[in-house]
């Protein structure tokens, strides 16, 4: 009997430090309070409900048609993505923390891509320069618009209620629709997203657990 399309149970290879009690289910449409009509239309009809072994959980919805570009930053892990670009949305059911250890309240947020170069100001922040910045959905109603850096970081700082944006590191993608720990001990969610180019998709790796060394 084939598995239910609404539920995907993960079998994580032992070589990737198998994680107990993981589940990755499909969930319904994005209907959270404060979500604009444009945002609802911009994401797929079904999302992903992720539960980790410690009870951490979140729902993710990704762009219905991910825009790609051939003009990405040199050295980027995902050069097909543009700075400020809308990638998806996430609901955290309980308070969590971002890659820098900043507190993130429960709620629903958009996720936008930003390349952050590893210069003297950011050296050691992440092994990769690609990040997703979280913005409260009420403050980000136009997913078709790529946000300039200052506006993006300013809106994302509303998530942390500090002067710093809420950042979620990206990592090399693994097998499509999977969760595994990588060599740095980070828990990475890999998803495959349809792109605006007909018949093509893009795998993305998002760090769910693991923080930057301070």
C-alpha cells in the first residue's frame, strides 16, 4: 500500500545522525490571522507540518512559483535567489529562537532571502552566507516585491523587537523533503520548491536547529 499523501514519515540515514520521533506531514492552506490576500495567493495550497524530537514544531508554506535569477552573488549557496526575495512563510506555535539565539515569539512570519557576505563584520556568523529573514505577516503584505536591504532588516527587526533582524541560516540541501543533521550538527529541513521556469524546481536547505558560535 502506498503511503498517504498527507503524511510523510522520515527515515533519516544513520550516517546523518538519525533523529528520533521526527515527523513531516502535509498540512492545509495558509489561513493565519493577518495574512494578506496576496500572500495567500503567493504560497502553495498545502504546507509542511514539521515536528522535531524535542517537541519543536512549525508549519511552512513555500512560494507557489519561486522566481530564479542568473545574477546571484558570487559565493552564494543559492545564487538563483535574489536579495529581498519572498521564499515562503512559517508559523511557530511556540516561542523559538533564530540562528543568532534571539527570541522569536509564536506567530506567523514571511521568509525572505538575503545574502550576507562573510566580511569582518559577519565573519564566523555562519558557514554559509545565505539566510532567510523573518518578518511578521502583518508587516509584509506584498510578496511580489523584492525588499531592499535596509527595509528588509528594519521589518525583520520587528520580529525580535531589537535592532537586529531575525535570521535563519540556509545550508546545502539534502534529499528532497527530509530532515537530517549535517556535519556541523545543524538540523536541516530540505524542501523542493517549484520555480517560475516551467518544469523546474529548486531544493532549499533551512536550518531549523543550531545556532551561530558567539
